[in-house]
C-alpha cells in the first residue's frame, strides 16, 4: 500500500517541482511578473515551502514591490531565525523601501534595517553581501542616527579578511564617499591588481568620471576591454568621449565597433550608441553626421526625450 501511495503521489510531486523550476527559469529570464504569477499559486498551496517563499520575495524585489517582498522575507525570518541570508534579504528589502518613502517614514525603518543586517553578520561570519550592506549603511546614515565611518571601516576590514578584492573595493567606496579621492584611487587600483574583474575596472573608471577625469576613465576602460574583450566596453569608451569632448576619434571608432558587433547581451541599445556618435559629431562641428545619427537614434527609440532635445539643439 505504501509503495502504491508513493507511486500515486509521484506525479503531484513532479508537477510541483516543475512549477518551482518554471518560476526560477522566469526569474533568470527577467520575466518577473510571470514568475510572480506562478509562485502566487504555488505558495498559496504550499505555504511552508521556504524555497518558494524566497523566490516569491525575489520576484517582488526584482519588480521593486518592496512591501510584498518584505512580507515574504519576514515569513522566512520568523520560520528560520538562524538563517543569515533570510535576515540579509529582509534588511535589503526594508532598505530599498526606505529609499522610496519620505524621510520621516524612512527613519522609522532604520532600526529594523540595522538589526536585520547585524543579525545576518553575526549568524554568518563569512556573509560577504551583508558586510557590504553594513559598509554602505554606516557611511550613508547621518551620524545623529548611527552613521559612522569607523563602523563602516570595521566591516570593510572584515570583508578584506574574507576577500581582499571586496575589502579594497569597500575601502575605495568609503574614501570616495568621504571625499578622500587619493585614498579611494589607491584602493580601487589595489582591487584591480588583486582581482582585475570587470567590476574592479568599472569602480575605478566610474570614480574617475565622478571626479571629472575623463582621460583616466577612458584609459581604465581601454585596459578593461583589452583584458576582458567585452563589446559593451566599447560603448563605455564612446560614452565618456562624447560626454566630456575628449579623444573623439577613439570614441567614434569604439562606438562604430559597438554597433557592428552588437548583441542583446551588450545591454545598451544601439540607439544610445547612435546618440553618442551624434554628440561626437556635434563636438567635431559635423552637423550633417550629427543629424544622421540622432535621426537613427530617434527612429529606434522615438520616446526618449533626450534624443529629441538634442536634435532641437543642433
């Protein structure tokens, strides 16, 4: 009888697993609304399935439905209070909500956000994401409500003990936020030397852009492209050249390469590359080509306001 019961139950178990697999596939495909629909049914029928609840929270989070995400992650925190990642996700959703509400309401959330992240850090001494969250939280909070550069640096040091690259990037972030550019540059460069990932190069190039050093930004992105061979970096070089009116020939060449080799994985639509080319030709006093490329940009994405404004200003 037991064997017969398991046999009869197997199709149901298989079906429920298929539902979760489908939801995960939708999330990977960035079809978040579809994932939400599948998970809404599944969780209503399986209210104690932790994986389903977590995926449900993730689906809401990707759609910036923070109250709904908070509800799901809170269920997990209540059921498994010793699971660090649940506290981390709960704190993250609370933090994102705090960024969207008024300042008075945001202040009421700070205590819960800190408690969630600190609990996650205590439960898992190797949880990198939580320590990154604490680095940013303590830097961004005003001192009057608990902000502290020293506490932020404490978690940056913990990150460095777990991962030198993360530690260097965290310290670069702290010093950049604290308006100490020389120290920030030092640590971002150390991160590149230690790890050399796309993220490391991106942090340094973005730092140079924010400090109005486009030549250094382009040099850094070129180094990244030579190492990682990503077409998307051609667009980034062209973007900096166009925005700051520097190295226009290199910017033009890189944007043409980007358009020629474009694929959906590159992220930025070709229309934006055409817009950057139009900017470059305007800098070069070539109105005819500037008009040609801005028209191509508008043809592809006619609702983008900045494209129309640019054309009107030619």
